[in-house]
C-alpha cells in the first residue's frame, strides 16, 4: 500500500486523525467543565459562583471541538456517521438536551432573581449529568460494537457512571489549579474521591476491549504487538501514583505546582484514548466499517481538507487565546 502516493489512503487517515484529535481535545476540555458542573451540589452556596467563573470564559469554545468532530465524521465518513448516529440516537438526543440545558442555565443563573438561583444551579448540574452519562453510555456501546444486547447495555451503563466520575475528577483538578483557599481544599478532597472512579473506568474498558473482538485481542497480546502497547499501562500507572502523591501534598506553598494534577489527568486521559485508537484502527465502526471503506471520494476529501486548513488553525487560535487571556485564578464572573 503506497501511503503517501495514494490519496485514497492518506486522505482518510488524515481525516480520521483530525477527527480523533478533535474528540480527544473535546473530552479533556469539555470534560473538565462538565466535571465542574457535576461538582455543584458538593460546593457551598458561596462557592458556586466561583465554580461557574472558573469555566465561564472557556465552556462555549470547548464545545466547538465536539461540533468539529461530528462535522468531520459527517463529511469525511458519511456511511459511518449514519451507522453510529442510528445506533446511538437516544443517548445523542439526551446529550444534546443536557448541553442545551447547561447553556441556558449558565446564562440564567447569573441574571435570574436570587430566589431562583438554586433552581438554575440545579439545572446546570442536571444538564452536566445528562451530557456526561450519555457520553459514557455512547463510549460503552461503541466499545461493545454498537449492538443493543442486555450485556452490552449493562456495560455501557457502567462506563456511563465511570466516565461521569472521571469528568468530576478532571473538573476537581481544574478547580485546584484555578481556585484557592477553602474551595481549593474542597477540590483536593473531591479529586481524591473521584480518582478511584477514573481508575476503575479506565480499567474496566481496558479489560473489556480485547474480549469484544478477537482482532483486538491479537493486536494486544500477540508478539511483537504487545511491546508496542506496553508503554501505555506502564505510563498510566506512573501517572496514577504521581497524582496520588501530588494530591496528598496539596496545597503547595505559594500555590506552586497547583497545575500539575490537571496536567497529569490530561496525560492520563490521552493515554487511555491512545490505547482505544490503537485498538480500533483502522475501523471507524468496530469490526464493520474501516476508515477506507466509509471515506468520501478522494476529490471531495481534498476539497474539504483545504477548508479544514483554514478552520482548524482558527479554532486552535481562539482556544489558545482564551486560555491565555483568562489565565490565573478564577475571579468573580460579572455581566454588568
């Protein structure tokens, strides 16, 4: 197979990589702001505004990566888009309702009368919970091959819970970085509890994945393939130990290294995602459609790629700019 000389090979791979990168960035960035929403009921009343302020400048831009990933799936792999969305119609619908509820409550809680604020805080939590659970359910169903059987649905419900706890964990370590004082101490406690859910979630998906497909089992445990994959669990174990040590040492003097738990959590999510990508490649629909079988015509992909070369730098640019401008500790979020 001539990789670089054949557009029917390198173009689908390029779009699959761009789609995969978009999903990873979305999971990390929108993962922490969904996680902050999930932590709302645990915060004191006077802390809730700071929770929202910590994600206020970022949450809208974070969701752009989900739009980009779904858009790439639609235009680059239309048959796969049809299969995936058909199989996951209900959880996708619930996710969209949750994201809409989050957006509405985010704005309304800042403008509604004080008496109505608890209602919108609850709606913000409910929207975050709906989006997190539905994304975890979709992940579980994808790992199980998108077939609706009772064991597969049971596993998907398990991953829904674990991903939700994982989001709350990355939300907590984000708050450690962006807040101080009593709220930062509370966030350390939340992170210590959520860390175990994240470990169980990654572990359960890792254990289930090779037994879903003999192809994946051979890809994991055959020699020398096992050597290619071995750094991932080793590095993941190192990161888990590092996270636990850092959380036990919090808070640091002068708030030094408060960013390190979030950086380690991001790396842990990245390693888990890399393992999934390695396992399922070259399939975009597990064991049904490869990226090459479901890709649009090379001529169409080339035109779309030209557009992507303009759109992607713009998205990256304003994402980086927003995080640079609003660096430092979260301040009061005001609309006046």
